[in-house]
C-alpha cells in the first residue's frame, strides 16, 4: 500500500530552526508537496520538489531524496504565526496526491 | 470573490436528510477536487473532475454524489449519511489534473456534523 509518514507533533522556540521530516512509499513518484494548515483554515501551498536537492523560499526550505523516499521542510527564524500543521503529500504515478496526516508544530516564546 | 469559496461553512444534518455542499473557484482552473479531512487523519481524496469529467474512481460510499455542471462549480450531494461521515469537507482546484507541479488551492471547507 501507499504510505506517508511524518511526526504527529513537534515543539520549537521562537527564533529557532525546526526540521519536519517526511518519508514515503508510493506507487510511482511525480513530485512532493508541502502545505501549511492553520487551525480551522484551509491548507495553503508551501513548496514543490520533483528533483533531488534543496529548494529555498525565504525562511522555508524543502529537501528531497528520491532514492531514500525522504523529504524535509526546514523552517528558520521561527515566528509565532508559524504555529500550524504541516502536510506532506506525494503525487503518485496515477497523478493522485497521497497525503500524510500532518505534523502539528507548536511554537513557544 | 477570489480563490475558492465553499458554502455552507457549517452544516448539521440528521441521518435521513438530503443536503448539498457547493464549491466555486474563481481562478480559471480546469481541475476540481473533493477531500474529506478527519481529525488526526490524512486528507482523503474523494472525487476529481478535470474539464468537467470525473477522472477518479476512489472507493466512496454512494451516499456521496458529486456533480460538476461547469469548470467553475462543484457540488457534493449528501443523503442518508452516517455519524462517521462527520468531518471537514474541503474543495480544491488546480490549473490542470496530472500536471505535476500544479499546486492545489483549497477552499475554507464545510464542517459537517451528522446527528
């Protein structure tokens, strides 16, 4: 079966750096997405990786290793507004997005 | 209105009721999706429409019936639901289906409670 694993919850301090990991086993691979979802709100797109390596976008970076079935989202200079759930999703060979259950990130002052 | 809108935002219905959820996208996208989101579970893809044609046949109970009258509107018709169907129902759209890098834009969701 298809599976996306990510930690259920993480805690970090304002101003620090946090890395959220995601491992996947899917039928084919057409890209990996990270979304942010604040409580009670819709998910919003953060990043997309299809080739190995690091994609940087401001304070957020996303890394992919296809051979290891692994990705991480790196958040720098954490702000209180970064408290949210972070969802990892992989597009499989049928162009269907397979989602992880999300990582709830708690930022403490 | 911009983006993806959904109505109603909250819905409480009995198991014998019939109701419909509405989604509208103002982005000129060709693909639209219905998802179910339950607490602490991954998003479950229910239905996908591309250019008004249904393209996915996920195993969804027949008590959920989608309708896509045009590329901007998507409905989810509900009848004889069960309490376990209580969840957040999210609509999303993307430029195309199967486009690889096409990100999905989500609506705010309908919080459904079945009593």
